[in-house]
C-alpha cells in the first residue's frame, strides 16, 4: 500500500468533490481520481461513492477513513516533534479566524508581533469556515463560540459585545442591514429576527465590514460587533449592548510545544486584553433596544 494515497482519500472526503480536493492538494482532478482508484484496487473494495454530485465514503470507506485520519494526526505529531525550529521563534504559524477579527483587530497589531519576533512568518486565513485545528489545517484558530469537543487546547480570550449602529441622521425606523440567510443561526442574526418588527431588510451580505460601510453610507442600521462599529467613521451606537459572543483560542496539543506557536498565542492574548472587544458597558446587564 502507498501510504500517501490515504492523504488523497482524506482530502476527498473532507472536500466532497474532486475539484475541491485537487485545489487543497495542489494537483489536478485526474490525479485525485487516480490515487483513489489505486487505493481501492489495493484494498479490493470501493471506498468512496458519488451521490448527487457529492463524494461520500462507503461503509467500508468510513472505517478506513477514520483510521487514516488517526494516522495523519500521528504523522503530523511526529513532524512537529522533529521540527528543527521547534525551540526558536521562527518559521510559519497558520492562524485562522473570521474575517472581521483578522482585518479589524489582528492586522493592525502585526507590527508589534514582528518587531518582537522578526523571524516569524504568520499566515492569516481569514475565513468564516471552520478550519480544523485537530487536522492541522491551522496551528491556531479563533472561534466565536466555545467548541463542544475536539483534540485541541482551548482558552477563552474575551467577550465580543454587539450593539446597533447607524448614522446620526438615520431615522429610528431605518431598514436593517443583515447577513445572508446562511448565517441566520448566529446570535446577532437571531436577535435581529426577534426584534426586526416592521422594518425591512434592505441589504444582505456575508461581509461584516461591508455591512458597516453600508450603514455608514446611511443605507440602514446593522447589529455589529462593537470593535467594528465603533471604528467605522460616521457610525454611532443607537442601542446599548445587546449581546455578547465569546472568543476562544484553539491550539493543537502538539503545536503548543512549538516556541513560535507559543509566541503567537501570547500575542493574541495581548491583542484581546488591549482591544475594544470587551468595550465599555456592563455585559452582564445587556440592553434590549432595537435602536
């Protein structure tokens, strides 16, 4: 068996399509299909099947996949233990978070990190998708909710407060600006659904900064994190603090042994201690105003 073929099985199962797996592996689709067939021929059984345009593991494939992912975690752990730069603050650290935190909080604080550790290279993965720390898709992840379970170390960094924002001249019944329906499960969009009233939703977007800029143009009111709304020129709070979301830092246990990961983790803690995420106001006594 070519053990590297297992990597192609894992990525196809995660991505769900040959095209997406090929992008993640930096190969073409035919290579992914060929390596899957080679693994299936070696084991003598189908491992993946295509249904409604989506690749899914067969019952046998699911069992093979579970063992393959464990092997991949063990290999990653060995690689970390053998890292020649493990004890020095140098090399690359992959950090993922939602776009708003990357753009609004971390990038402005990068000069301090690089001044302290000039040999460090940070790869910021600004995404609303949950990259998996346990699978080493990222060394550190920031989440806006406490994970229920997972193979990682976690620590709460801050409470992220939310309020309503609009321009000073916006009427009290200004239309709402909101996320796309796919993000309706977020606490801020659930709050909006409960307090929308007769005010229509004029704009939907998956860009938090886009909603803030639209509000600053007078297009309507938006429920925003205070660190975004307070920093947007032309916006004012039109409510008290409405809700909060916890910010959690996740680190793979093996990655925690690396000096460069520890350095980034310490920097993140500083960023959140000195940021406006927690804001003024009493988060334990949240306001209930719609603006």
